[in-house]
C-alpha cells in the first residue's frame, strides 16, 4: 500500500510540474536572505482589470475576464498572475515577451487596460501553500519587518500566484513583491 501511495505521489508531482510549464516572469537576483530576495525586473507588458470586490472574489472575477481576453486571442498564459490594491483590486496578467503594446490585440472588454509595467527593484518573499488572507497577511508582515530592519521603503505591494488551482498546495509557488521606493 505504501508503494502505491509513493507511486501516486510521484506521478502527481511529475504531472503537476509538466502541466504548469509556462513562461515565467524573469528577474535579476541582487541579494538573498533565506526566503526573502532583493530583485530587479525589466519592463513588461500587462493586461489588467480593476474589480471592486473582496480580494478572493476580485481575483476570480479578474482572472476570468483576463483569461477570456488572452484565450480568445490565442495568447499563451504566463506566470504569475498578479494582484494589488489601489482603490479596488487590480488583477494583472503578464503578456508573453513576444508581445508589445503595438502588436497585442485590442481588448473588446473596455475594462481591460493594456500597459507597460515594471517593478524596477523589489523585495520578495516566497511561500508555498494556499494563499489565503491569513497567510498573505503573515508573509506581508514578515516582508515589511525585513524591509524596516534594512531601512527600505515600500512603494507598493503585489501578490503573485504562479500555479493553477489544481496544483497541490504543497507544490504551489506564491510571492509577495514589495516595490522599493
């Protein structure tokens, strides 16, 4: 019985890793302190939408709107999906590197905004599991404490979700990205 569970675990692990191979956000690592990193990012093109609901509902609704846009235009999914609060929850899809503002199809949904975007320099904390409100709050506090101790000011914070919902929580990759002022 133990061999069967081990076999199933290995099959699921391999399938999850193969199924979630999408273009990922690239960055340059400046320094690392356990699970916290200081990174620099290049500019990217994003599609974003604002949803005035609670965080989790906004993420689901924003994801649906943006996924309808990319899939109806044969645009590949990338990771992560980003979320930030700015007078409402904004959900971001990062466009594949082959796209620019000039060659992206114009969204039919007037709520979708296409824009150039960059974190420039940021502090990032990585974590696994389900990114519920409690875990996000805990990890945000850890990141804020780290930045305060290093005398680094936060400009804006983003939540980054890298994996589809069918990935087992143990294998999910999430980050909180705090732009440096």
